C-alpha cells in the first residue's frame, strides 16, 4: 500500500490493540482504517486478515478487509 496515495492521514488513539491506527482518505475521497502492526506480528496478522476475508465473503456484516502488506514508509 502506498501512503503517498492518501490525501489525509489522521492518527486514531483509541482501541486496545497494540496496532497503530489511522483514518486515511484516498485521493478519490474514500475513507479507510489503516492498521500498522510490528513486523514481528506479520504471520499472525496475515492469518487474521485472511480470516476476515473469509468472514466477509460469507456475508457477515463487518468492516471490509481491503489490503494486506508491508509498509516501509517513514512518517506514519
């Protein structure tokens, strides 16, 4: 995911997870939740994302998982 494609990035300081969370707005005006976790949690977070995709595919109401990857951008 390219953070340069966001026209707005606002930190969210709520929640109990250790993830850093941001409300981001894309250049086309779409608002998304961006979660950034420590690289040591990569495998766990990948499984979590895949389970969210399966859950969403079954029509269960929930936030829509959009993308998963590695972010090496500084300044987030």
